[in-house]
């Protein structure tokens, strides 16, 4: 059982009751929490707190939750999404920062916290700590490995430069390029420090890598990321993770020329080559044109001298080889002698052949005299006369041929289909006279037939045959009678 509540005189009482004129009314938890919240926010509406980040986490909503601590105390903190997106660095546990904002209370845990509008690194020591942590993490991923480094093109046709368009850096680089080897330069203007600088630099590097080979803007063969000197804070944009990853992932070789020779950024580690200054980057990008011309001249002279020496040595070797060769007269002398011998033999052979042909021709000419030809013609005529046949034999053969021809003519007349008609026969055809009917079945099928006699033909209707439709019955004979006669019955 609870102990009784004491009264104003110190006596314990069981029930609490308000007394008239009392200035300590009972407040609800929410009322006291709200009063405390107003008091804290009014008193500490704008504070700057320095401490080490601890328990840092980024919620899915984009808000940041953390604690600030020192050797003796710890303060919870929160940064809303809008301000978190504008942070110039990536917060991590262990970084010493200065948080600017206001103190407030969180009634849900009966605690107080700082709502930070801005987080800043507390001095260069904290900045260098962040630098070393990011460097170690990216190095563990292999972004700084020497195997990733690509050679810089010896004589790039187009050079892309990522820097501020208004600073002295771009002017110094252009002057140095003009002095050494005038090249086509494409400038991608960006901010090189301040809020948003890292995003612009990373976008420029990726934009150059994304240019097509045959696009309206020439795709660079080499990129130079440049900035003049400054403090570590001024150069911090080139330590941002987005810039380092863009440089490491670039499909175009990159020279990093950030700050002076003593300045070092993470961009230097990720690039394919580091230049101590932007002007030195321009010198590394292109050779000296005069040196190239001089070198080409020297190479041409060396090439000409080498070719001359080669030709001289080849001529000497050829002369030495010629001395070892036998003389031409020794090689072809025997062949010429043999050719002369064959030519002489050919001439004598042709003359002998012509003499033999001349003798043979003379013998033939003797046999072809006119008298001999006339004699041979007479002999041929006599032989032709002896070969003539007697007239009686020829007439007998003609009579036999004529008799055979007459017999064939009589046979032809007897076999002609019209010949029996003269002896009282008739030839039966179809009504149009085109086909001869040779059977009763054909006659029955025709219905109307034509009887062909020696002096003409008449039409007849076959009994039982099929008469043509819509055709008048034919009349037979030459008289006026229209009585139908039966071809196969009694008339």
C-alpha cells in the first residue's frame, strides 16, 4: 500500500487535494515537457557545439542521427534531410565537428538534443582525419592501384579541361599549350570550390567520357582536371568521393593538376598522372612542336644517310658478285657456234630439198603435155561409147514400168470408196456427211443419216432412232409427196 502524502505541516495524507491560494498546481507530463521545450529553445535558440561524432547513421528518410561527445558528456543530435543534402563532406564516427543549430527536447525519451543546421569540421586536423579515412577506404576498393593507370597519349588531337573559366589557371594552360603545341581544347566550366563544386566536377568528367566519337563536340583524347593553389579547405572538392570515383571510372586518360606541388588530393591518386601544377599539366599533355620538327629533321637525315649507306653497301656487294660471274661471251659463245652450225645445215638442207622437188616437178611436167592430154581425152570418149546401152533394152524397160503404173491406177480406182456407188451401192454417213456409219448401233445413235449415191445423197430417218429436236421430217424422192419412207421396212 502506498505511503500517505504529507500535508503542509508535514503530516502524511492519503489523497492529494488542491488548497486555495496554492501556487504549485499539478501539471501533466505533456505540459511540463512543452514548458521545458519552450524554455530550452528560447534560451538556446542558436548554439555552436564542438564535439566528436559518435553513433552516426543515415535513416532511409534521409535524416541524419548522431551524438556529439567529449571526455565528460554526450549530446544527441539530428539533422533534417534538406540540410543533410548540402553537407560538403561525408560524416563519420570519430570526426571532430562543430554543429550549428538549436537545442530542443524530445519528449518521447525525456531527453534534449541539438537540431543541427550545419556541420563543419573542427580544424584542419579533423579534415585530415577525414581525408585519411576516405583515402584508406577508396584504396581498399582498388581505385588507386597502379594497374589501373593508363598511358597518356603522346600527341592528343583534342584536350578536355575541367576547371573554372574565369581563373588564371585556364589562361596559363592555354598559353603554355599555344607555346608548345597548339591543340584543340574543349573547356567544361565548373566551380572549383564551395557548395556544389564536387558535383559539377564529377558531372564534367563523366560528361566528357560520355561524348560520342562522331558527335558534334569532339571527344577528347586526354582530360586535365585543374585548379590553382589554396588551403586544404579550398581544395576539398577534389577530395570528395564523387569526384574521385568519376576520375577513376573515366574512359579517357586523366591528368590531375590540383593546387601547387606540395598540395595532394585524392583526385591525384585516382588520376592516371599527377602534375605538380596546372601549367606543368599542359607541358605533360603535349610535346614541344619545335623539338618535334627538329627531331623529324634529324630522323629524316638519319634515314637518308642510312638508305645511302645501304645502297652503297649493296652496290659494293653487287660489284663483288659480278666479278665472280663468268663472262657473257664464255657462256653464250658455244651456243652461238652451235647456232651457226645449225643455220648452215639448214641452208644446205633446204637447197637439197629444192633440187629434189625441182627434178620431180620436171618429170610431172613432161607427162602433162597437150598431146598426151588429147590422147587421154580420146581414150575416155571411146570408153564412154562402149558403155552406152542398146535402145531396145531401154524401150523394154520403159514398157514394163508403164504396165506396172497402169495396173496400180486400176487398183486405185477399184479401191476408191465412191466406185461401188456406180454399181448400185450407197454409202451411209452422218447427216453432215463427215463420218461414215459402219454399224447399226451407230445408225440408231445418229437418228438421221445421209444416203450417198453416185448422183447425190438424200437424208433418211432410222426407225427407232433419236430424231433431232425441232427439225422437220425430211422428205425422200423428188416428188411433192411428204410421206415418210421407212429405210428398213416396207414402203
